[in-house]
C-alpha cells in the first residue's frame, strides 16, 4: 500500500493546484474551495482570497488512503450541495410567479 508506484500522485510535482490534485482523490477541482472552507483541506502558505491555492502532493496522497477523511469530505460536499439545492428551490417559486404575472 505504501509502494510509490501504485500512488495516483506518483510523478506529480510537490505542490499541486486543485486541477492537478483533486482528480486522483476522485473529486473535481471546484470541490477544493468547499473543503478548504470546511477545514478539511489546507493550502500551503497563506494564499490570498483570489489567488491560486496549492496543496502538498504528499498530504493529498496520505488523505487519499484515509477512509475517515474521505467520508468527512464526502459528507461536507453532500451537505454543501444539499444546502445550495435547497436555496435554489426556495428561490424557484418567486421566479415562476414573476413569469406568470408578466
């Protein structure tokens, strides 16, 4: 299990962007900000709010083998999308009533 040749991160640079680091975890790059907000993923250094976040390859590799972390990440992403969908459904009737009255 610790064989570096079996790792999805083998051959990647030490610092990875979300586009490089999320796919081996089975996640999409747009999931990284959610995980950072929920303190499940920590970028290297102190990047500004609108700057590119970079993540340590070795830490992402370790997390990819951590069942508890993967479950927490999945729960955080599910909760985020549940909340976003609920907000969208709450706004939906307003927009449909506006089109009916026009």
